[in-house]
C-alpha cells in the first residue's frame, strides 16, 4: 500500500486562473467533463477542487485514478473512497465500509484496481485553500458541531485523532441541523455555528433529498452534494460546480439532458492532459 495520506493539504492562492469546487461525483465523470466545458475550464491556469466521494454508484468510478493524477484536480477523501483506500490498513481501525453500493470494481483488472486504491489512499482528509477572502476549507462530511472553530478540528486531523478522521468522512449531525436551519426563518444563518477562523467551508456527503437535492448552508458551512450520480433518474439531482470564493449558488447545475454549447463540444477533451 502507498504511504498514508497527508491528513490536511494546503494550497496557495491561484494568481493566474480560476478555482472551482464540485460536489460528490460518484463516478459521474462524463457529466463533470461537460460541466467543465460549460464553464470554459482552462487546465493550464484553473483548478478544480472536490469534496470527495469520487467512486461508487456511478459506472465510471474506475476513471477516478486518472482524475486524481491530473495536476489541476484536488480532492479530499470521502467515506466511499476511504473503504477502498484503507482496504489493506490505514489510520482508521473501525469498519468504514459502505452499504448498498454496486460492485463496479469486479470488472477491473486487479492491477488497475490496486492502482485506484493507492490513488485514493493519497487523498487528504481536508484541504485548505488560501484566498484573498481568507482560508477556504473542504472536508467531505463536515466539521462536527462540538468543535468551536476550524483550527481545533484541523489540528485533531493533523494529529491523527481517529474520532476526527471518522467525523471528516461520516459526520451527519451538522448537515442535518443545516437542513433544518435552511428550512426555517434563519435561512441557513445560525451565528453560534459560524467558523470564525475561515472564510467558508465546503462539504458533501449528505444531500438534501427532502428538497430536490438543493445545496444548503449552516452559516459559513456550505453543503454541495446535489446528487450527481442520480441526475439521470431523480428530479432535481444534478452535478453542481461552484466558484471557490462564492459558495452561495452553483455556477452550473448539470443533468445528462442539459445541452452543452456547441462551441465547447470536444474542446475540453482535447485540452485536458
């Protein structure tokens, strides 16, 4: 198995291009390519960050290793990724296997599947991105509500505290509270849960299935899993692409039947290394 992942990765500001964030992908890489084409993504200058869950549910999950190897693509580890990353051991001793997923890997050659597991094992549990607005953070599931700020949770991750690592992958309490607050008169703003030491945080993991897979928030914590893997069959589900510095609304929310501008047809495929 490859070396253990950096628990928290840090990226400098992008001074030459744009930064995007995508919600849970779950193997919907063709849809992701189409979204990037619509955004006129430039791999020479732009970067794409991901809140994790690159694999499972979608038939294109084997392509995840190719995306991880792209120099402009930066993902955190999701719970669905972790079950493969740590198949042969890792920093979490508990059983973190996910239920109800198709066995898409059975058709993969053994060496290719092993390479994918090793690629997933290189992903960090969290990403910090420096920006003019302040520090922007990505963690798959969320920052648990009992941590007073980002710094204390980040330190727990860096120290390898197993409870913090599991929470980064699996926490749902903050997301469920966020859905309730978003539905209420507060419209997602709850001062007691503001992470004051960062600009904002992006999370995935818990889509709002009660409200057609809309993105939602808890103060400056933004939850952007909009159900990409279900976009072909469930109303409201999309693959959503966000501006890293403006998390309020997706730049692009794409379904398989969304027309892609003709001038972009094939351009991204030719441009991506």
